[in-house]
C-alpha cells in the first residue's frame, strides 16, 4: 500500500464518519458527535500527512505535525494549519470524556447541542481541507 492509497483510505473513512454526525446530532447524542468528530479529524489529518509522504505517529492529535510541515501543503491548507491543529487538540482533549465520562462527568448529560454543532462544523472544515491535499483516485 502506498502513502497515496493510505491517504485516500483515511479520507474515505473520515468522510463516511462525517455522514453519521447529523444522525447522532438529530438523536441528541451530543457526546457521540464529539467523539466521532475527534475520530474523523484524526483520520483526516493523518491522511493529509500520508499524502505529503509523512508517516504519522500512532497518537490521536497530529495537528502539530501539520503546522511543522505546512510548507508542503497547498496555500489554502497551509494558511489553515494552525486552525486545524487547534481543532485537533481541542477534540483530542474531549476524546475520553465524550466516550467514557467520569464519576463527576456524565457525557450524555454534559455535552450540549452547541458542543455538538461546533464539533460538526470543525470536523466538516478539516475534511474539506483534507480533500484539497489528498489526491482522488
């Protein structure tokens, strides 16, 4: 498997997960939207890195690498590298809480419609930018 085909696979997975966010949001599963948004942002950003020949590490937030290698991306993506990194970092911090919660943090009660909407918008933005980097088949 080449970096290009792996990049396309990651983007495809991210795009398919993006489709389910509306369903989860409409079902008021706001914590699930946040968790899935994190997963798809992770896939999209790792796909972007594969597309430029960088093998991403096996951790959840690779946004700092997008900033580090911004000069390898098209200008419209390079100019958004800091924003992508911020989105990735923010959602990474929410990853475990959105899924597991804690004794004093019940995810199904703690996340709001606004949290869900923000995660959806940010995820859509990252996927749109990833499409500019990952070459189609």
